[in-house]
C-alpha cells in the first residue's frame, strides 16, 4: 500500500487515540498532570427547499428531518506540552466520518505544532459549530475553503497576530481504511500548502477589528480533473445540481481575505476568495479560469451579549449567556442577515471548442439573501432558524433557477 501524508498521519493519530484514554481522567489536577475530558454534539436539522426554473428543469422540492451530526470525542492532555483532541461519528443520518483529530505539541508559549485532520484557513471555515451564526457556510465554503484534511500545521502568535502554515493531504475520511479494497479516489493524489495571517486590535472597551488574509496552492496529482460545485444554502441535496463547473483542474491557487468588526451587541463579518484553476486531465481545453465567492453578514444581539474573540486562533467566538433560563432569564437571542455570492462564469467563457457550452452549463452566478435567528437558552443548547432566497443565473442554457429554503436546527454540545 502506497504511503501518503494522509495515511501516515491517520494511522499515527488513530494509534494515539486508542492509547489516550488510558492516561486517566481527572477534574481537578495539578499543572502538567494528565487529564481527559469527554465531549460531543448532536445536531438535528429540518430542511425544506424548493427550486423553480425558467428553463427545461422541472421544479425541485426537498423536505427532510435528519441527524446532521451525532459526534463523540475526547480532549486529552498528557502534559503541559502534548495534547490530543478528536471528534467523529454519524453525519447526515448514516455516514460515519472523522471530524477533527489533532495531536498537538506546544513547542513554546507562542508556537504550536499540530498533526492530524485539520482546517487551516478562512474565518468562518475555522469557526466551531458551537459558535457559527448560520447553519451552513454557503457557496464560499463549498467552492473556496477546505474541509478537515490530513495536515502538518504550525501556528505562531506574536502580539495580536496569529500566523498558520500547513502542509495538507487528503481527508482522513478518504483513507480507504476499511480493508475492503483499494484506497478511496483522491486518497493518494493531493498535496497542498496554506498560509494564513490574521489578528485583531481593540478599538474600545468592547470593540474589536479583525482582519486577515490567506493563500493556498494545491496539486491534485493528475488523472481525473477536479470539479468545483456548490449546494446553494444547504448541505442537503446533490452538489452541482444548480452550481458547478464539471471536471476542470489538476491544480489551483487561491487567495482569501477576511474581516470582522465587533461593537458591543452588534457585529459584521465578511470574506471573499479568488481561486485560479489550472486546467488539466479531462477538462475542456482553454485558458485557466477563475472562480470568485464570498459573503457578508451582520448580527445584533437582542439580549445584549457581545461576541467573544479568541486571540490565539484569531477567531470570533459565541457570546457568553448572561441570563440563562435556569436563572429565570430568557437566554441569548441574535438576529442576523446575510448576503452570499459566487461567480463561475469565467469557466465557460475561457473554454474553447465544442465543449465550451457544456462547460458553461452550470457555471453561472449565484446570489442569495438569508435571514437568521439564534436562541441559546443555556450554555451548550442552541436553536437556529434560517430563511433564504437565492438565484442562480445560468445564461448559456437559459435555465435560471430560484431557490427558497427554510432550515431549522436544534443543537446540543457538551
């Protein structure tokens, strides 16, 4: 069996996971003593979507209740320098997947070396499910950012700035470790590197300005060309049904920018990414096209709790609940509005020959507006509501599509 960065890291971290719980559990331990804490989360979603087209497609309707995630994991500290965290389980009712699996070594107070299944870039992509304001991360997440990938990562902090550099392979979920045959497609043919610089500066007692930028280069190793696709507004349904490129690239280069402003009970956040795809494999001939995607949203805390900030990771975090139901309060309530966009039209325009129209078929422009609400009655409990309308303009085939979505999530974390 061919060894890759994904396989080596996957087997190493899996071994430590099996050994980790034997270090013992403690609630009040001395500095440097081993400690293990059980953690997990349960996300139950309701998704209702309609898609109406002016072109040849029939109206599409989707309605389902599903267990989005049912995960268990551990946070294990072996000593002041070495720790482990991992989480995984069932997703989308029946798929069993890894989420984060990370072995960390603290080289010095400001330098952390991590190996495992990790994310390396993009503000919303790195934000924990416990802190996100919307159910899904939109086309920006599908087209531009990475999921958890097998990585060797170094993060350094200096003052308000956090810098992360990662060498990445394929996801642990593509390792082909079921011993029933060869590795899953893509498990041996991906190599990438990502650099992120981000940080925040206080602009008042409860105000903070966050800015960041990142760059990533990837090589997919030849063979079948990589396709870029999105499921507008929801992870339900099939990616690429409404927005996708078809087989396109054997390599790409991406740059992204991110920003957020936190001001008492109000906040605004946005990101944009520019991806240059290098045509290869079975892709139609032509110039290398670009893909652009991003979002911006604003939120307001009805109950007055400001959002937090993690300086070590340069991430916005969820507000603290000042009036939980258990103390006679109403919990914390946020109201939000979000705009998403994506532009894939260059994919069709840059293709040449008879395949050009086919390449442009679903490589259109996406625009979406979402109204959201989040209620946190107690720490660890969340109820999220998203109401969205989006439009995908696919001019080459006269098949513009309007999507309307209602999504509800009940969430519990411990």
